[in-house]
């Protein structure tokens, strides 16, 4: 890759305002990065004043930096040695402008105003001098994303939902609630070598990439909180090759088996210095956010400027969210014209780089959230004790603050004083799904409904304005019905076992257990048949997951006469793409057996049986390995009378319902007297109580 990919740049010397006077930019030192910055530059005869604010939400309190000694020993640092030097901001006088910069070593980043994008970066070998140029002058080789699955607009049934229904209210709450992606970014060994074998330099590059991605996603009410960066400076921890599909598969396996057990996170992305085959510069599974098996992607670092990798990472993260490509057939609305970069989910990336999402991406995200994609994103990460320290007005409720609704000019929360970050008189709360009219909702009121058969509902506790973090069934429970619904729509269900056995024994594109080491389709052994291509019955006439998905129908004759219709799917993704028609890991494939790595294995590999035993048959295990109890039983073990739910999700029922039952339990004589005096009335009242039970 050439040292200088840009042409037609200007030389500028940024001057920083230190509160008293303007000083050249080299006045910023590595350990001195203030919360607020203001600097001035010249660009195309324009005098630009830039206001910056340190992106305090970018690095969580638990943020770690990991690299390795030559013997393979991992070195985990719990603080960022370079200081927090990553900023977001605006150009004065341009309300629609956007700036994302780092000040770690001079000023480096992107400035967008008047529908134009400018790259600012230090001039190599100069002191204080920087170069600034239009983003379209950043020359790169055009590339494409390996993923090719496109999903059409939402069907009429979904559009017909009443805005006043509980589902619509839940939908609005889900969309307006900020989602937090706790992200880990990993650099492979080839990337380490390409960046001069400088561990600190590459760590800065990874954080700078995350700072860009956070900026891209903020308009979607999604924040990216970086919980860790890792550099494979000694050797790759899994096999990374020019084959993007194999590299993706290997990285996701490493993430599940090695990274997740030692570092809690929602999503992991690999930045690779390897040049992938063909034009592919990134790859990620569709609608896989929060899953242990597939929440991640691989990104080729295809540009000298980290903005290029950031755009590709944002694109692949979009696929994890369920976003599909902005094809011409979809008629997407993009506020950036093609010559200005277009939108992030365009199938191919050129220059200038895209930095906004289209109307199609927003709709795809909305549909995915309704289906339960992103179940882990509703918990607020520990950015409230952010690396850069607290500040009233940054939108995060930090230690010593009762609320924080942003700056006074943007605050619309009547419960919170934006100037003091204190609650207004009479207010008990200001934020959260369990806060209404500045007061706490009662315990047992639903705050997050179950989004699918694998999700568990959450309820207000009565003690906190926040809805408990989203929890779902522990891997290993029988959630397989949900995948058929995802592929075929409402009314779809798994087909009988004979469909899996016959179809998946073929070892062809339409029936298989994935690919073998030679990239050939593998036949399923009879015991593993339910872990290959999923077979369904019912649902829509054709698959609902995309325009390039086709139905594969197989009629299986029965010995006693008649036949069974088995419905599979084939999606034209190319030879190097993950197949959404394969049975998901964690799906039940037999009594006490679960699919893992295309094999039907005992549930002991997930620990489900051990977890379920402690629930005394009155509950199920959630992803935190705690019991989610039935309505009349109390957590943690569902062995005593109570209000249901779990330690994680709140009580299922409100206290008033239980008090009525206790009244009848402890005073049976009173119940008999009431029956004798007014049998009909009492019977009617008891029936009303039963109807209110979940």
C-alpha cells in the first residue's frame, strides 16, 4: 500500500484555543487531552472553527487492552496508556456538520459540512503542519461486502399494526431506547506487521476506528462502547487466510470458545491485514447480534486511513443488526448522493467513504429489533463511570447525578434539571422504561415484552426506573420454532424428523451439514440430520427473508401411504457466504441433545440440564444461568411461593394479585362464608383474578 494515497491536499497549521490565546496544535501532549477543545484551520479558503467534546461514552470502565509476549502469555492492561484522545464535535456556524477526530498524535479525522467531507491528518515528518483534503481524493481499491442477502420491506400485516396496541407501544419504546453495543476489536498478526509492529500505534488505530463507528450509529440511537481491544502481535490465535468465509468461521469459533469466557461483550470484529480473495473487504452473518456463535465479523484494513476500516466495520455490524444492502430494487432514500459517498449499506465501497445510513437500513433495524435481534443491547454499560470522568450534560447519569438529559438547549425531559443534573421538585425519576410521569412504575408491570420464543419478558421491580437487562433462554432450550418463523413467517413450524434425515443426507447445496475442509457440502450422519439445513412446514408461500431466497420443497413418501411436504430454503449468497438456512447452534435435536458445530451433542456441553435441575420443574434457565420462575413461585430456585420471574428480570405479577391469593389461603373460613352468602359474586371475582394471571 503506498505511503500517501491522497492527492491535491492543502497544508494547514491548526491552532488550538487554550482559554487565553491560540497556540499551534503541537501544544497537545499525549497525557493532556481536555474534555473540551476548540481549534481553527483553513480549508479551501474557508476559516473553520471546530468545537470538540471528548467522547466519554466510547471507553467503558472495564476497558482493557490485550497483547502477547513472545511465549504467548497475554498481557492485559486495564487502562488506556495513551489517555483518552477521541472526540466528536461540530463546525461553528454549520448546524448539520459532523466532526470525528483523535488528538493522540496531532489531529486526525473527518470533518463534514456543507455536504462535503474533508480528511485531516498530520503531515509526516513535519511539526504542527497537517494536510487537509476532500475525502474523494483518498484513493482506495473499490471493494464489496461478502454478504449478499437482501430482505424486502415489511409485509402488509406488520404495517397494519395499530399504533395504539401494546405491541406498537413496545415497538416505540424499543426504538427510542438507546441501545449499547459492548464491542471488542481484534487486530490479527498481519495487521500488526502492516502497522510497523507497533503495539501502541495499532491500539490507537483500533480505538479511532471505534470512535468513527460510534459517530455513524448515534443517529440510529445506538451507541458503541468499546470494552476491549486486542492485538495478536505474537501470532494469530486462529487461522486467518485469504478466504474470508473460512477466516470468519475461525474467528467466530475463537470468539465463542476463547474470548467470551474471559471478556464479556456483545459483538467482536476482527481487523485483518490479510488481503481477502476477490473484491471482498468484509463479511458478517445476518441478524446475529448478541448470539454466542455469530455476533461478529471480519474486516480487511484496506486503506491507510482508519476511516476506511471504520466504514467497513460499520457495514458488517449493520449486517449483524439485520441490515441488508441498499440495492436499486429497494428504492432506498439516502441523504448523501453517490458522488458524496452514498450510504453505509451500499453493496460496494468506493470513495468518498459513506458515513450515513439509508431509510432501508433504518427499516431493517426496526424489523430486526421487533424480531428480538439485539436482546443484549438494552443494558447500560459502565460508561457512567467513563474513562474521561463525569460531566453534567453528556447524557450519561454518572456518580453524583440524579439525571442527565443532555445540554440545556437539547433537553426535553420535564423531570430533570439540565443545568444541575438533579431531579425537579416532586420527581422521583427522569429516565428509564419503568419511569412514567416522573414516578416509578409498580413492581410487576411489564417493561419489555418477550420478542420471540427464545426471549424472556422483563418487569419493573418497583425500586428502579430502569427495566432489568434483557435476558433470554439459556442456550440448549428448544427454541427451534423461531427459526422457521424467521424464514417462513407466522404459522411456520419445524417439519417431522424424517424430512431432516432424507434431505440432509444428500450432501448438496439444498441438504447438508455445512462444508468440509475442502469446501464441499458435507452429508449429515443420521444422528446429526437435525443440525443441517432446517426443514419447516407451513408459513408463507415463499421464504420471507429475502428476494434471493427460494423455496426447496421435497415430498417424502410414507410407507403407510401419503407423503410429507418438507420445506427448505436456498439463498443465493455465493460460495463464501454463511447460510442462514442452516439450523442454528443451540437448537434441540433430540431428548437432551443440542446442535453444536453441525453435530447433535449432549446438552451437557451447554450446562442446561444442571441449571434446569435447580429450578425444581417450576421454571426455565436464562442466559445468566438463573431460574426464571413461573408466576406463583419465587426466585432464585422456584421452590417457595412468590411472584415469579427471576433475579434478573423482575417479578412477573404485581403484589396486589398475590395478596388476594394469600387472603384466601390463610383465611379459608372467610372464603366459605363468602361463598355461602354470595356464591355467584365470589365466583365471578375469582374468575377475574385468574384472567389477570400471566
